[in-house]
């Protein structure tokens, strides 16, 4: 192979590798990396691009992938979330922040303070498949597994954007079940509330009647509550949509909060929330607890979720109470109509009731013979002044 002009770098083929390998110097430091290309012209284009970034744009050159570990990917992900101010960062008991799906990856890669996890060069498509197989064996659902896979994808993408790796391995997500459409009727909710410990009832009442996000509600403090005006003021930095909003409170919750003492710190006590919620839902017939072999203290739960209360609030406000959708969106904090429509669950009984309401209205404006043959018994009853309430 002919030698390249001095200062233009070089391309070589390593043993047992299908890809061209690029080498060049920057400030006396040798930089070596795989181009990820098996066609020489593509490899040359990659080499020129990297040298241009390093020498002309002042960018940090690619580091040696062989030295990168899972710990480096993980640190980059958390740093990116902090830089963007993402509210999905969650504090752990030890004070460290984490992300949904990340602890499961830590466990899979055997990461801790003493062990950095595998090398990045050993993380690829097959790694994602192995993770899926392990989590499915543990009984995890596809949606839960996908949260971890999304974290892994994001780690690798950030490392690529920052010039630490040359290519992003393909990490495929699993097919998820259709979006949940769960909601709970007021009578069922009242039964559920009786099975919950007293300290959790204000929090659950707020979620059901106001449609707040569980994470937002847990962070509300007393200086944000105005019991005289019967509302809570959420600051912009507390909300997912970065928009401040006023949330009105139902009378039942206002009465409970008025009796609550002391009125300092966090408003809602969420101690032991998950376990007590699962237990109460099972007792109210809204869920079930499934024992898992080998995990006597960590059973699996299926049934009503806290997020279903948010759907219930949207349905109650719009369908049952007739609140204009724009106002309901302001209360619940939905920014887009598309997302709001996903939460506006329509009960089959609501559909039947709508048709009955239409027949009643139509019967009052049509000739008797038309009512008799077109609208039937319901229309005739409406004409006689008998109010028929929708089911």
C-alpha cells in the first residue's frame, strides 16, 4: 500500500477486523480509531472528517474506545440529563440521582463503586438481547424493559455525539402493549380510599380529583397552598412542561388539609406508597398481588396504577362534569391536545348515554309520527315530559 502524504494520517487493516483503522497525530499525541467502514474511500472520508474536527475546529479528538467502560457511558448520560434540566432524574436514598430503567442496567452490567462494568467495545446488539432475556426471565414486562434499553441507547448516542465512539450499536426496543386506558369510577375510588392508610389519602385524593402527576404532587410544599382560595400554585420548575399553573382543590381535600398540622415542608406524605397502594387496590378488587418465587418480600402487582388516577381526573372533568377541555388541560397540565386526548378515556356507558341524550333532544323537536317510527319508546317518553337520564 502506497504511503500517504506526511500529515494526512494513515489507514491500515488490522488482523481479524473487516474495517479500516485510522491513525494520525495531534499535538504530538497519536490518535487511533476504527473507521467502522470496510470500503477504503469511505474510510478516507472518515479520516479526513476526524482530522478536520481535531485540527481545524478545535474539537476534542476521539478517545481510545478500548479504555471506555460502562461507567463512562453512565456518567455521560447523567451529565446530559443535568445539563438539560430533565425532571426525570430521581434522587435515591443514598443521595445519588438516577433515571427510570438505569438501576436495572447497573445490575445487569454488575456496576458499582468498585466495578466500572464492561468495556464499551464489548457492548453491542447482542448485549441488548442478553439484557432482554434476563429481564424477561425475571418477569419484567416489555414496557419496563424498554425504559432500560432506551437508557442504554441514549448513553451510546451521547458518547457518539461527544466523539468518544465512532458508531452506535443497534439496540432494538421490544413491542409494547397498547397504551393503558385504565380509570376508576367514583364509587370504586371511594372504596379504595377506605383501604388506604390515613397519611396517604390526601395525596391520592389530589391525584384523582386534580389529575396531577404523581412526581409533581409529591414535591408540593405548604407555602404553595392557599386554602382560603382553595388552590395550589405549581412553580414552572416543578412541572414537566416548565409552565406554572394553578390547581383548584376539591372541598374534601381542603377540609383534610385545614386539619393537618404542622403546615411546614412537604404537603403530602408518601411514606411506603407503593406497598400500601398495591395492598389497598387488591383489597378493593382493583388489582392483585402475585407472589414471585424466590422473592417473598417483593411480589409482583397487576392492576390499577397511580397514573390511572390522572386519566380518571380527565374523564371526570370533561365527560362527567362538562368542563371545557381547554380549562381541563390547564388544571391537569397537558400542553398538547394529542396527549390530552390519550388521557380522555371514553367509557362505553358514556357513548350509550350520548346517543340517549341525542334521542331525547331530537324527540322534543320532531313531529309525533316521526318520533313514533324513528325514535321509538325513548322519544315518546321525552315528548310526554319524562326526563330520561343518560346511563
